[in-house]
């Protein structure tokens, strides 16, 4: 075999002896100066942000003020939201500060009113935070701002949904810490603070204040027009669902102040709004009796979300109502026909009855003369043969009755045996069906887990219709369980970001520590629309935990297996000893 040689084609000036110092200088500059600077700058930027691209300093600010203020109303929440370091030019180069802000921001403060400037809570009272708060309030009030501030306002609005999600995460972390610690001094945030964050996200996307009507989310519906809709004598419209549920003619009469083109635009937007239904199923996974919830068990609530548009849902309902009304109208006509026919039949019956009133004389058949003397002879006979015949007839009747009773008993026993067999067969079939249902549920749960691990679903769901939000936003939801009576969060919010048509979500939480009946509530809140939240009750019946079985057939088989293994080992030892003796 011949030897093979390999070579690397390099430029001649690199391997030239005259340029050796230059090559070493270039290598040293690239690997000892440029590369460390690039890696260091990347590392410095990465440690400033969390996994959701939120500044660590912002998370620290939110944690401090959320812990400080347990019950945060909407005004306080906006104030804390505006304190994010994303709006500070010192930490974010995209945030800008202009000299004109010192003139325009105070003017907006006077127009808005109700902003307290006396409190000294850094960084909430810093100029950048005050500017962000004022621009947020003007957006919620749908006020016009100077053109110079419009760009800054759009920048703040784009950052707000992600910052509110970070605040929700902070609240959930503090609630978990408060439950894990037994210290009474550690105060957990209230459920109202969490829900206010979700409501503020809806308000920010739609540009509405807290107590404004959800109908203002529609185009061409303003404050003046809203009074005509909400204060109408015939139609009491308070929500979007009320408006959609009206008939087409009634809706057009209600919105008569709109032109045809504007009305069609309103209907198009109204029909595109989401309508989500929830199907709830609580269970205990990896348990023999999954429907039996015991103390301390891990409860899994399987929530099936189905999304449709308002137009699809209410068109189906109206078509069903129309289909039900048509048979009733047809039924009324048929009923009148039936009534008339019945009335005619009654008249015919009366005629027949009137005819039958004239009774005809009944002709009795004469008795044959041959039978009359026999009857007379039987009557003339004494109590001799007749009595004997009667006794024989009685004995035969008794015998037949006893035979009938025996046959009835036999048939009854056969029926009982047949019913027992049928009941056993039904129980076996029911048991098989239950086993098949449990097996199918187990397979479905395994498939769901595999899909959750393998599939990477896109977060692009449906674009949100918003009149005042500066960019396109996707439609997302929050799903959680709470105890409204105790004002306590039972299950942490799950951010549903992949709901297109249908989505299955598992919410897990530990069962209460005491047996009894508990009433919880499952909430589905939108992060973009106002007035489209869904609420469904959840009732749990918690039982005592089952005692640990002391004797189990599986353990007996395990013990027998160990004994058999010991016997086999002893037999092998004795056999080896016998072989050694034979060798000797």
C-alpha cells in the first residue's frame, strides 16, 4: 500500500517567516481582546434580564411594593407598574427623556387630576415613572396627547402586557412563599391584587377605564351613543353578549343612529369576538378510584376549553329557536285539525248512541226437551251419587292445585336463577365497561403528557381587535381556581397562550386537610377583552383517607418468593457439600 499525505491550503503570507510577528499579533488581538470583550458584554446584558426578557431590577421593584401593599387597588397598581426600569433611560436605551417633558407632563397632570405628587416613594416618584404613569392614565381615559409624546406612549403600552404578566408571577411567588412558611409576619398578597393585574391588562389593551362599559370596545360606539343603547326602555343592554343575543331587526333598531356601512363594521367586529366554554372534570390521577377525592390527595382538574366566535354561537342558537318555533306553529294547525276531527267523531258517536238507545227485545233460545227431564232427575236424586261425584271433583281440584303450586315454585326458582344470572352478567358487563373507561382515560392522559412534552405549540392564536393598542396582539387567557368565600387562591394561574379552537389544561392542587364539601370557582379571564370572562363553580366532596392495608396478596407472594429462593440456596449448598464428600 502507498502512503497518503494530507495538507491544508493556507495563504503564503501566513506561513512566511517574515510575517510571523504580524500573524501572532492578529491571533492575539482576536482571541485575547475581541472575543473576551464580546463574551463579557453578552454576559453583562444577559444577567440583567430574566427568562422573559424583563429586567431583574424591575422584578425586584415589583416584589418590594407588592409585599409592602397587600391589597393593591387599581390606582396603586398603575403607580407600581409605571415604576419599571424598562421606562428608565438609565437602564433602557429605548426609553427617551426630552426637555419638553418638563412642560407637557405637568399640563397633562392638571387635565387628568387626582394624581398625588406629595408621596416620596422612589422610584415611583422619579420623573421617568411619573411620565409613564401619566401617559398610561391618558391612554385609559382616551385623551389626546401631544405628538411628541405619542411615540413614548406607544413604547409604554407595548411593554405593559409583559410587565403585568411579570407582576402576576411575582404575586404567585409571594403566595407560595407565604404558604410554605409558618410565620404569621409574612403576608401574602390578596386575591384582589392578582385579579386587578388581569383587569389592568384588559384595560391597557382596549384603552378603557375600570368601570366603563364593554360596549365601548366596538367601533363607532362612543359615550354619547352608549347612552342610547344602555338606557333604552325596551332593550336593557349592559354587555356584549346582550347585544349579540338580540334578533337582527331588534339590533338594527337599537343601533339606528349608525349608517349602514358603520353598522356592518360593528357587526363584523362583534361577530369576531371570542366565546369560550369550559368543561370541568376533577379527578385524582394514578389512583384506583380516580373519582374519590381523599384528604391530602393531589387533585387534578381537567379543563377543556372550546373557543368559538360570537357569530357562530348565536347563529346556531337562533337557528335552533327558529326550528323549534316552526314545529309549534305547525303543531297548532295540526292540533286544530285534530280537534275538529275529534269533535266530528264525538258527533258520530252521539248519533250511534242515540240509535242504540232503542233496545231490541232479547230472544232467549229454548231449551231442548231432551235435556229437561235429565235436569229434573238430578234434582230429584238423593245425596248419594251426587255427593260422591262432588267429593271426587274436590279431590281432583286439590290435586290439580298442588300440581300448579309445585310448577309455580319450580318456575319461580327458575326465574330467580335466571334473574341472578342476568344480574351477574350485568355486573360483569358493567365492570368490564368501567375497566375499559378507566383504561381509555389512562391512555388519554398518557397521550396528553406525551403531546405536552413533544409538541411545541405556536403562541400565535387569534389577533385581538383593539382601537387604541399600537401593535397587533394575540389573544391569550388566564385560568385559575379560587375560593371566593375565603378570598384565597387555590391553584396558581395558568397562562393559556395556545388556544385556537380547543385546548386541554390540567390544574393541580392539594386537597383540603379536612373531609367535607368544598365549593370553589374556576375563572377564565382574557388578557385583552373586557366583559368576556367565564366563571364556573367547582364542587368537591373530600373523604377520609383510606387506611394503609396491613395484609396484601402481593406481599404474600413476595414473601413466598423469598422463602423459595432461600430454600433453593440451601438445597444448592447441601448439594455442593455432598459432591465434596464424594470427591474425598
